[in-house]
C-alpha cells in the first residue's frame, strides 16, 4: 500500500516537473546567517580576476571587501539576514552595482557581477537586482519575512502560527503532549511535534520537558524565520526539522513604535449553551525602540509586550441537589447503614452527625441546587491569562574584523483556569528566558570564526486551588498521603450518575529546564570549496517535582448504602487511589556534537554539499541519587540508584553518526531554474519527560477496592481512615525508561525544482519523504495476558506478578512519510505579497507521539501500524 502511494506521489511530482520545467530545494544549517557568492565576468562572459567586491549592509553601513581569484569567484559567508548592496570594481571597467540583495536565514544567494569596459565616464555603473530564487543551496525550507510576520493577523501575535504556511506543516492533533503542557508546536513533514528544534539567533529555544516552543519572541523584533525540513546539512542536529528565528538589530536611524490590539465580546455571538453572552476582554500592547548608540558602530533594540485576557466560559454539569446533600433521601429507595449491619436509616434520612469529616470539609464548596436533572448546574467562571515579555539586543563592531552581539529575552506568564465548582481550578506560572552572546572574528575575508554562548531556561509551577491554604487540607484524617502545603486542595471525587469534581491528578507539579549552550564554527573559503567545521556542547539541568494522584481519586458507586450520594456523605468509596510520596529530582545531562561540511561549487551552476555529523548524549543523572532507578526486565526487580551502573544498566548510544549529502543544479544559464536533491540521517529528539521516568519508580500508589458490598457485607472502607498501609514503591505499578534503548533515527530525502516564473513570482514542487525507526513510545510490559480459563487470577497472568501495570518508555515505534509539496510565492513588490502552499501526503506510524501507549504489549509492533494521528492527506494554505 505504502509503495503504491509513494509511486503515485513520484508520478505526480515528475509530471509537474516535466510540464513546468522545474523542481525544489533541500539542505540547512544551524546559524541564522547567510552567504552571498558569485562570479565577476566581462561583456564577453570571460571571468575577471582581481575584481574588488564590496558588500554593504543597508541598515548599519557595515562593509566587507574581498578580491576575486583567478576564476573570478567571490564569497561572503556569515552575513546577518537583511538587505545588502554589492559593488564590483576593477581598473578599466565601470563599477557594477547590485542595489538590493536580500540575505535570508541560512541562504546562499548567487549574485554575478557583469562588468563593462569604462568609456569616457568612469563613474558609469551597471545596476541590477539579485535573482529571486536561491540557486546555491540544496535546502528544503520556507522563509517567512518580517513584513509578513507583522502584517498577517495573528491571534495572540504568536509567530509560530505562520509556520503552517509552509508546505508539509500541519497543526497538532488533539492527542498531543505539547498542547497538554501548554507549549505550542507543529508537525513538519511527517515529524512528531517533539521532533522540531526551535532556535532564536542560533540559541536553543525548546522546553526540554515535552520539546515545545519556549519563549515566543515579540513579532516586531523578528527579522525573519525559516522553516527547514526533511534535509539540511551537517551543521545542525537534534531533530528532524528546525524553526530558525533571526531577530532584528538596531541601525543608524532611530525607530520607535507602539501598538495595542483589543478584543472583546461586543461583536461576539452567544455560545450554544450560554444563557447570556459571557464577558470577554483581551488587550495586547507594547513598544519597540531601536537606533544607534554610536553611529555605524554600536546599535540597540529594546521591546516590551504585555498581554491581558479575561474570558468567561460556560461550564455545565450534573451535581447532587441541596436536598440530597442535606442527607434527605425521602421518596427514594431505602438506604442501608453500613455502620449498623446494613439496617435502614430512619425516614430514609442520614443525620448530619454521621457525615464523614472529609465530606463535611467539601460540602460548603458545592453549589446549593434546588432541582435534579441530567444537567442542573451551569456556571461561567472567568479564565485569566497574563503575560509580560522584555527583550534587549546590543550589536557592536569593535573593528573591521570583530563583531559582537548580545540578546536577552525574558517573560513572566500566569494562567488561571477555574473548575466546575469553587476551589477546583488550576494556576500555571512560567518564567521563560532565552539569550546569547555571539562573536564573529574575521581572520581574513576567506576565513571566519563564529563563537556563541547561549542560555535557555523555563520554570513552570503548576498548582491547584488550595495550595498552601490550611482550610483546604481536607484530607487531614487520612494517613500515608503527601501532606505538604504544596499538595493542599480537593481530591477527585466521582459519584455514579453525577459530574466528577476536584483538582487534576497531575497537580501540583514543578518542572523546568535550563540548557547552557556553547558552539563554535570555523568557515574557510578555498577555491570552489566552502568548508565549515565546528562543535556544539550543551548541558541541560532539569528540576522536577511530579505529583500524581497525591490527593487521591475516589469513586462512590452506591454499593455501600444503595445511593452514590449517600456513600459520599458517609465516606464509603468503592475505589480509592492515592500516592504516599512526592518524589523530587534535579537531573542533568550533557550533549556533544561535532560536524564537518563542504559546499563545493563543482562548476558554475552546480553545487554539491556533503558532510558528516556525530552526536553523543549522556544518560540523565540526579544530584543526589546519581543514575535514576530502573526496572531490570532480565531479573524482574527494581534496581536502586546506587546499583544501576554496576549492573550495566546505563547504556548510552555511542554510534550516532549522521552523514548528509545534497546538490543544487542550474540547468539553464539564466539562474531562473534550480534542481535540488538531498539525503541525510537525523537523530530524533527524545523528550526529557520520557528519560526521567525512573523517578516514577519512587511513586508509591495505594489502590483499594472495597469488595465487601459485592459479597453482601457492610462496606469496610471509609475514607476518613485511609490509607492504612505504608506505601511501597511499585506496589501498584512503576514508570521507567528502558535502559537498553537506542537513539531514535530518521532517514530523510527530497528531490525537486524551483523556478522563477516572472517578475517576483516563483514556483517550486518537491517530493519529500522520511522513514523513522527506533522512535519512542510507551508500553505496559506487565500487561496481563488473556485468561486461560474463567476466573483465572489477574496477578498470575502478569509477567511480573508482584507488580501492577508498568509504563515503560521504549524505542521500538516506526514511521513512514511520503509527500508532494508545492509552493507559489510572489515576493513583496508594489504592496503585494502572495504565498500558496499545497501538500499531498501520507503519514503512517505505530505511535504518533511519545505518549502513545501500545494497546497490546504482547502483539508485535506492526499490529499498531496505521495512519498517524496528524495525517492530513491534502492541505492547502494561502495568504496575501
């Protein structure tokens, strides 16, 4: 099936290529900088060696100068994105000037200079424009420029929404790790949501927990960004796609802008279940200032952006009415009194003196409802979202050989989501930060060094209503629970036939990540070769305090008394689940990568790119425990932290070599058509959340099911007296990471054509595909087999009978993606910009995201194979 689909994709791609005489790009690099290169020729087409070529930044007037070699060629690597002027001069010739060259993120712009013999006027110049298409790169990608970013209407001014304008990109499916954690991401060319690396000015910008976007730069500070997919060169790794943001610098002119965007409910329609239109107020405002500190040498840019949103959303539920909550069950079937050998209550009423102590603490929070019914309670509480972000960037040129810039961006966010009843909401606060310092030193025009230090940090504190409030420590009668003020609040309460209420089982949680980054690269232009080599070192710190069912979840089924509300009032749950520990860790891990890359211009119109990358990621370790504990499937035992290495259970993958190769070929001399192709091996990102599952071996669940009422006996479990036993880690199940997993690996490939149709309009069409192996997924290794006979005990059917269910993060999933990707773009001219992208694709896998758990652990992986959760067979986007 898959091969037939791939054949049809190729047939469509080739037919489009033949009909339009075009095809598309491939390639990529970690840096946000670009390159201008070209050849100086005379009117006969002969090369002109010894031509002095000067490139000048239109914004800062910074200049760089080189002299063409014997082959007439020149190269300017490591140019910041922006507009440049290129000028060629040689004695006996009039100056040749190309007024406007747009250097974009990771681009290679070819600008050939055509010199004519000078006449009587030595000041005559030949002026032209650079080619519209990028002829010197083999990279598949889409640049979104600054004007598009600012002018496009964006809800919340989040630039990441514009990534969906790129061919091959699709929005997240509802089953999403990143979305559930409040982190935006996208699926790009068959990659998972956690497979993208986000960078700002080359600095890593992911939240390592689930690998979504960390800081969202103010769109007015973004020069442009590039979505790079499928195939890119060896300079970049740690993922299968990159969203590479370049921020603006200041210039020689002072610019100040201020803005405010207002949304409210004035023109909104009432939602279906609203009794009246709920209030809505949203304000987003900010200011951006930039200019020179020292003319032509030092520049600054400062921005502030604020966001305030208050929105009332309608929530509906079915809750017990006031009569039932008072203990009056008159007119209903007779109740049983478990404390009186199941004798009936007088008048079918429960005296308030018999109410559970825990229940009495919760009752004041429940609304007083007069009637029953399927839906008897409607509320519209206010959802709150606040956000403040600041950013400062300083650029300085010490001399013609040294340029330095520093940027620091930080924000403070807070979101409050109310629950169905009072005191069941949650608050999430975060402090994302990202910044770096970059130094570019020019030894000579053909030899440059770039060094960068970066810091990326976030700390998210997710708390439930009641945190730190002694009045909401309702579980005081219980023993062996997490009794710290951070854990105060309501448990999850479910009564059969009614809406459940309470605070989420995954709250509270404190989780963050700090990545220290140092990378350095050396670029050497030698003849027709542009060599680049470098290193990338990262140290990630990951504090994590996860709570899971730490206040418990309790189900009142009505088995104790005959009515679930009566069970709740008396405190007789049928199922009780709680955790007696709140584990905490401060993890760290290191990553080291090195690469070599060569862009070889074999001849005019043909560039071959090849390179090799090596990556090595260490195992995570905790400051106090060392290596996290794991479950040894060979022996069926939990292995304590101090014994993990001794038992050979730390097994990092040391063979992560990633070769890359690609080509860009111009079949015609007019530079209007380029054919591109490429292939590479990439190592996918495994979120730290999956790697720290060893911490889950310390979660100590107690699960109690009161079977006495099922046997006709009075209920034996009351939540005022839970939990009786000392919790034991692993007693109800464990979480762990498979110590023998290998790094997920993806092979990506593409082939296509790009063609300048007319004026400022271009078209491209590409076949792009990728094959993923050893992808991460979750698996219950202790899943019980089917019973061999009726009534066979559940425990005996588990591979490891002394434990409950497992959650094992293991690398065994695989994926396949094939697509035809097409794009038409009219670059901005005369006030018009157009972009249309079409993708025809098929994405299949056995797990679409890291949190996918196999339905049957005993079946082969192929049994899970099917369309990806994010598969979109056809997708078309258009913007102007």
